[in-house]
C-alpha cells in the first residue's frame, strides 16, 4: 500500500512539475513578444533602444536616468509626464516629436525602426 501511494505521489508531482514548466514557458514567451509583434521585431527594437534610448532611459528599472525608467510602462498604462494613455500611436508620437527634455527622433529612425522600437518598449 505504501509503495502504491509513493508511486501515485511521484506521478502527481511529475505532472505538476510539467504543468508548472509549461506555464513558465508561456509567461517567458509572452514577455519576449509584444501583442501583434514578433520576437525578431522585439529583438531588433532592443538593438535600437540600446543605441538610441539607453543613454537617457533605463529599460530594466523605473528609476530616472535623464528621462524616466521605462520598466513597467506598458503595465502603468499612462505616461508619467502627461498622464496620456500608452498606446502604439502615442509612443510613436512621443518618440517622433520628443518634448522640452527629449529630442525628436522623426528624422533619425526609419519606419521599421519605429515599429520595432515600439514593439520592444511594449515588452518592458
């Protein structure tokens, strides 16, 4: 009886472990891919961010560098500067036009770089 109980317990633990691993993989996959974007676009966006944005913004922290840290921007749902909703369009507008503290990037980035950068920022 004890041996059967041990086998049943072992089988239940194995299934629970497999289910947990599957859930963990889904969460990681979702983090690396923004809604409507591909993992490749997100990776290209990270390269753009590292070259053009990381000078002033942290990607992995909410702390202010020169500009605000962008970690969790998508979850916050609004810009800290003006309280407007964070959408793909509002991100593009902000990056294109800048403000009194941020330079505009409309003449610096290509349309593809904008798309990829926005996909990356949406994963932060």
